[in-house]
């Protein structure tokens, strides 16, 4: 459908005005909100993620696409709530205690939201206790941690241990990432998913649910 393709292309180019105008027009034409979300916005963000993984898109391309997506999703939200569309799952996310770097984490949030997850964003400098509290409070399916400093990445280990101590380790998948973090480190601390960037993080989280 031409209007869905316009929305898709606008998000791909990071054209926020084009994307929001397209969504408004699609809603005025009585198109289904879920169809606009899935075939226009999420399809475009999935493509953006792929282009990034292939080295054709860079962080700024992802950021402007994600902004176009977020502005458009905000327009759809009331209709989606009305239609009771279920998110893929809940993800509690934050940058670990002692670490104030949140640009990468915010990018990961955008990609996770873009693919259909509900996000509980705890911000930066999040203690293990706060992570565990939020996982329990929201019955989250995932706990996602970001760290940019070699000195703070060890807090990821403490946070996994805090989940174990609280008796909820088996209720949640742990996803980690950030510049100094590696698959080897993820294996060492018993994390379930390591992702080097937001798009692969979103893809891996979705795949882990078998959908
Ligand atoms: Co800081 N800083 N910084 N800094 N800073 C780094 C990280 C550093 C590598 C710079 C350097 O020395 N070359 C270095 C760390 C060295 C180390 O530990 N090995 C460093 C340092 C030392 C520091 C301070 C200690 C400096 C000082 O005060 N002496 C200090 C620490 C403050 C603190 O946190 N307690 C500090 C402060 C800051 C600013 C506040 C000024 C600012 C942060 C602002 C903010 O985030 N709001 C800042 C910045 C901007 C950087 C650099 C320049 C850029 C980081 C960034 O945003 N990258 C950085 C150098 C660099 O990386 N080139 C540096 C862009 C972002 C999109 O990438 O965050 O890697 P990134 O996220 C990626 C992936 O890693 C991944 O996906 C993202 C998108 O692709 N990813 C995940 C991230 N989280 C993920 C989670 C996942 C999955 C994937 O699942 C949950």
C-alpha cells in the first residue's frame, strides 16, 4: 500500500516530518494502527537494524530513524492501547551503577521499542538492588544492562548475583552490552544474551522468545 511504503521510506531516511505526516494520513484514511506499526514502522526499523549490521548505516542514521519512529509511534499509541495490542514482553533496562554513559543505552531502548517490546527504563547509575526491585515489580521477562567503563562492567556480575539472591534469576533473561562487554564476559557472569549493538540486541531478544 502506497501510504505504508511512504511511512517505511520516511523512517528509513530518518525523515521525522514525512513519517508523522504519513501516519496521520494513514489514520485519517482509517488504516489499522497495528498494520501501520508492523508494516510501516517496525518493518523500517528492522531494515535500519540490518543496514547497520551490514555497515551501510551508522549510529547517526540509526538515531534519526529511531527519532522518526518514536514520533510516529507516539501518534499511534492511543489507537494501539484501544486495540489492546500486546507487547512482545517487558524489559527492565538501565546503565549500571557508577556509569553515566546513556547514549548507547538509549539507542538500544529505541531499537527494542521499535521491534515491539515494552520498556521500563531506569536510566543511568542503576544499582543491582534497583534492577531486581524493578524486575519483581513489573514481572519483566528481561533485565538489560549497559556499561561503558571497564570499572563498571563488574556491576553486571553483582546484578546477576542479586537476582539469584532474590530468588528470581530463573524468571528473567539477562541481556548485556556496551563497548567493553564481550560474549566471553557474558558467559563468565552467566548472562543469557550478549549484543554488540541495539539492533542485534532487539533481534536476539525477540529470537529468544521463539517468535
Ligand atoms: Co566517557 N568514556 N567517561 N563520557 N565516553 C568512554 C566510554 C571512554 C572509552 C573514552 C576513552 O577514554 N577513550 C572511556 C572508558 C575507558 C574504559 O573504561 N575502558 C571513558 C571514560 C574514562 C570516562 C570518564 C571516567 C572520564 C572522566 O571523568 N575521567 C567519565 C566517567 C563518568 C561515569 O560514567 N561515571 C566519562 C564521562 C563521559 C561523559 C559524561 C562526558 C559522556 C557520556 C554522556 C552520556 O552518555 N550521556 C562520555 C562519552 C560521550 C564517552 C564516549 C566519547 C562516547 C560514548 C558513546 O556515547 N558512544 C566514549 C568513547 C567512545 O566510545 N568512543 C567514552 C556512542 C554510543 C552509541 O555507543 O555507548 O558503545 P555505545 O553503545 C553501543 C554499543 O556499545 C551497544 O549498542 C550501542 C549502539 O550501537 N550497547 C549495548 C550499549 N549498551 C548496550 C546494552 C545492550 C546491548 C548493546 O543490551 C542491554
